[in-house]
């Protein structure tokens, strides 16, 4: 047995408890989702007769498709908006020296310590004054605004890793600031943008308090609110539907991670080197 194979076996043995710990909640969620309703609370692990139709029944009974579409639209546009707005700001913070720069950086960091629930009452009154309660566009805008500080903070640290020599070489060739940003910076920090976009998307995808406050009709619900509605205020909770909905709700994020995995690794490595 080669040394490389031995190291791989030892590494997997050491990682096995962590893998089991991470996947155990998903296993419980999936197995509960395929159980018949009469066996959901039974002590045995695997159902006697797996009911794969539970996913179809859940989809039809809970208006899951509309909630999934709402979450995809809100999270995607909130992420794109936050990234587009944050790129020029992050570039300016990483390259320009101006009065109050450090104070502004600290302000961005402090805003991440505030929970949305602290601001939700004032936010509700502002949104209501514009008549935008139960409006998907308003929720998207709020998510984008809440994530801009995070995206600026992340991107400016990545932009600072780009050597100034490349920027100066572009200026010698006659490139403007904007052309330098588009043609020099963005290709180099694409992995970093992907990493930031992933975390921004997850923040918007999982957000609960703001959506619960601003959305009223079931047709406007995002996934967290739709799953919550399957449990809250009910005398009988259909746990097989709840678990099926929760399991399906995790799939888009898992697919996004799998699709952007190479950018995630490169982006994290880029941020570690300065």
C-alpha cells in the first residue's frame, strides 16, 4: 500500500465523524419525508413502504412551486444588485485614500453586528408609507440593501490583493479607471466575486424575519415563510410534508455550491494571500 493511499485512508477515517455529523440532519429530513403519515413518529428508522409520492403531494398541497419561484427571483436579483453596486465601492476603498476611509470600513463592519429584527419595525413603517407591503420587489430591494455592506467588505479585501503594477500598466496603455476595473480587476477577482455572491445568495435565501413582516398573501411567500406556514397555527402538523418541503428547499443552494465549487476554493485561497 502506497503512502499516498495510507494518508487518504487516515484522512477519511478522521473526517468520517464530521461527515456523519453534517449529513445526519439531512438523512433524518429525507427519511421522514418519504415515510407514510402513520409512520412519521414511529421509532423505526426506515419506513416499511417508502412513499416517494409525498414530494408530489407536498408540492400540490402547499403551493411550493410559487414559493420556490419567489425565493429564486428575490435571492437572484438581490445578489446581482448587491454585487453590481458593491464592485465600484470596493474598488474605491481598496485603491483610494480619503478622509474617513477607516471609519467607513468600521461602519460597514459594525452594521453586520445588527440583526434585521432590530430594524424591522422602522423598516415596516417605511415600506408601508410607500404602499409596498406584500410586494416582492420591495423585499428584493431590502435584501439587496442589507447585503451591500457585506459584499463591499468582502470585495474590497480581495481587490486589495491585485498588484498595483497591473493597474499602472493598464493606465500606460491608455485605459481609464473604468476600463481598468472591467478589464483588469474583474477577470482577476472572478473567484472572489463568486464566493461573495454565494454567501449573499444564501443570506437572501434563508432570510425569515423581513419576509415574515413584509409579506401577507401566500402567493407572495418565499420558501422560509412557506415552510413556516406548514407548522405555525396548525392543530395537526403533517411532518412528512414539512420535511419534504425543507429537503427540496435545500437543493438549490446545494446545486449552487456544486456548480461554483471551483470558484469557491480559488476565492478562499485568493483571500488568504495578501
